[in-house]
C-alpha cells in the first residue's frame, strides 16, 4: 500500500457523461497532484495543490475540473470528455510544494472514453 | 525548459544478470533525480533518488549513477530477478525547481 488511494481503478464513460475521480492520501502530506499517463508518453502534470490551494494548472482543458477540499483529498471532475482523454490518471502527493520532495503515487484510474 | 529522454524503450536481461537503464537530461541546472518503477496495473513506485552534489548512491540491489558532465543518469540493478520486470523511468527536477520532468520509460523484461 503506497499511502495514496485512488478510486475507481477503472472507468468507462461516454463523451456526454459526468464522472469524478477520487484520491486520498494517508501520508500527512500537504501537496497533491494530478498526472496523466498516456501510452508510450511520459507523465504529464495536470494540476497541483499546495495546502488546498491550486498552484498550477498546466494548460488543461476545462472539461477537467479539479477540487481539493482538504489536504488529504483530491478530486478530478470529468465532463464531455473526448476519446483522446483515455489514459491512466495518477494522483500523487508530497510533503510540500517545495524543491527536492519525492512524489508518492497512487495506483491510478484507467479511464476509457467511448 | 527541461527535456528528459533515454536510450532504450525496452531491455531484456537474463535472470541473475545485472541491468543498466539510462536517462539523459538537458538542463545542467537540474539538481534532483529520482528513479521510479511501475509494474503493470500499478502506480509508479519510488526506487532511489540522488542529488546533484553526489555522483553515486546505493540502495538494496540498486545503484544510481549521475554524470553531470554529460547530463546522464543511470540505474543499475544487480542480480536481476523476475520481480524486477516493470517499466522504469527517471524524473528530473526542472530548472525552476518546481516540477519534475519524467522520461518516457524503459520496459525491463527478465528472461528465465
């Protein structure tokens, strides 16, 4: 167990659906991240939260909407997605949004958009 | 900005042999480096890290080497085992010191 839990593990949705991904970390960290992992591509940073405040939106389309109600929980709300959004979505956490802090990842949500 | 690449997308080794996985990075100001292991169906798992004031660091069966002159990072796995089969990728802290840039990964296959 990595200390970062993501649900659901798999999700299939149509382009008109609305769904949410959930992440919870049990490590006492203050920074949380969403990453996208597409086949044969490096991890892409999507959003960063530090002490519940969004500090970075890496030019992510508005059909992805993050929410961080507290330092332990992170959500990614999805609506009107496109087939090219199919990917593994990974949540990560670190002690703080500072330098030299290793990231701890969850197992990810494998998303398929039909 | 930073770019991170590596030399081989796949690597096959015999069980018991040593494995070497490489990464190249572009920014000479990068100062923190991590190797992650990702098994099928799982998220990336931290293996070992190294800071720019070091050129070698050892863990259990793993060694990371950093050559700042040529901006090259390698992961050595001793006596490779079937459980080492996974995708390995490096993460480099970029020149602003805020975001990691990840390599595309090397898939290691261990042959019996």
